[in-house]
């Protein structure tokens, strides 16, 4: 379900504002049938809802879809193994971006692919834990700032765990 780029992109677009199938289709450059297919699965999974309906100028009823939440955080404990690889890879990319900031200061960072994968999985678990604290928070200030807040708190928490403390201390004090 979630290991599909199109569905993630639909959820992202809908987190900005409610949209119709036609509006999503135009933005993603996909057919309405393709968007309808993905929306059907998102509805069935309980991830989107029909927020409102309005008749268009020809009398056809338009459905405006919105996500049931503004931010989704993957729980690695409840994600099937074959899908978990996809989300670990996303976390690896985010961590590479984070570590790249240190490279800009001419700091050589050396770690293995295995360490990165292990850290990415630990980060997924920590994001899920931290995200629960913000489950009922109003996202009026915007989803990106909430994502940064959750990510920063999760990362900070990881730096204090015995398993990762030395790794981050070495990284921060090179």
C-alpha cells in the first residue's frame, strides 16, 4: 500500500489542500483512471476521505479528497518486511542529507552501508515513538515544520542512546 510513490505523492498533495481526482491527475500528469485506482486503495485503507462534494458546471458531482491525517509516520514494527526496505531506504536518504551538511564543513565522515541501514531502522523506530506525542497536535503552522520538529527530536534522542552515542559524538566533534 505505502510502498508506492504515486500514493505517497497523492497523500502529500492532499495534505496541502483537498483536491478532486481531476486536479490530482493534472498535477501528477497521470490519467484520471490511474488516480481513481490509487484513491480507491487509499480510501479502502482508511488513509483518505471524501471531504466534500460539489456539482461542477455540467452537473457532475465532484468529490474532494483529503487525508485522514496531515502527517503519516511509518511504524516499522507493524510494516511488512518487503515494504520496510522501502522506508529504510527513505531514511537512509534523509540521513545522507544530514551527514552531507557535515561534509560541507570539510569534515570527512566514514561509515559503512550496514551502519547506515541500522541507523535508518533505529531512526524509523524513534520517529514512530516521538510522533505519537504529536498525534493530536494541530498542524495549523504546517506539516513541514512539524516534520522537522519530530525528526530533530528523534535524532536528538538517538544521539543519547548507548548504541549510537559514540557514533554521533565522533561525528559532531571531528
